[in-house]
């Protein structure tokens, strides 16, 4: 291979890496939006669900709050510091699915 072919190969691989990063960023944004939605629904419904649970079973404890460790874990996932991005990038055929 001559230098020009190697440079073209590197450029193609760089373009593919950039495409994967863009896809991961998009998916992370969607995941973050979904997590915020679920947290807001849970916060809204926690009190009514506690009321129903205590009515049905007076010995039942209340539903848990989202504690700081769960929030940190969510940030950990959203920042890509978990293995999710590695799994996405290491698809069996070497390409990420857009689905």
C-alpha cells in the first residue's frame, strides 16, 4: 500500500468513528430525555401510590425516593463512562445498527 491509500483508509475509518460518535450522542440525548420523563412521572405519582399502598396494606412502607447514588449512577451512564458505548461500538460486524 502506498501512502495515499493508507491516508484514504485512515480518513474512511475516521469518518466511520465520527458517525458512530454522532449516533451515540444522539442516543444518549434521547436516553437522558426519557430518564427525566420517568423521574418526573415517578415524583408526581409517588404520593398517590403511597396512599393506595397504605390503604391496601397499612404495614406497607412508602415508596423510595431517588437517592443521590441513583442520580450519580444515572449521570455515570449518561456521560458514557459505562460499558454501553463500548457495546454499541463493538457490534459483531464492526458496524453499529441505526435501530
